[in-house]
C-alpha cells in the first residue's frame, strides 16, 4: 500500500469528491489486472496464444523441438 501523500480531493461544496476516488480506484485495479495478466502469460510461455496462431507457423520453441 502506498503512503498517503495527497490532500483529500474536495468538490466545490466542500464534500469529498467520491467520483475522483472511484475513477482512481478503477484505474489502479485495471493496472494491477494488466500487470497480473502479463505475468501469467509470460509464465505460461505463450501457450495460451498457440491455438490462435496460423496453422503453418511454428513458435521458436516448436522449431527447436522439430529440429531435434
């Protein structure tokens, strides 16, 4: 968790700007989801993308295995 360094964002009427914090939370959750998904795809070595590749193309790993 990040330390609190910001001032609280207020609306013109003096109340807390909840829309600002909701948008900020969505952005932070999206960034974290992107980070986790990227790590997952890297950990799996691209196996998930294999069915979506062209039928005739080989990955570098498949090419090495085919060479022997």
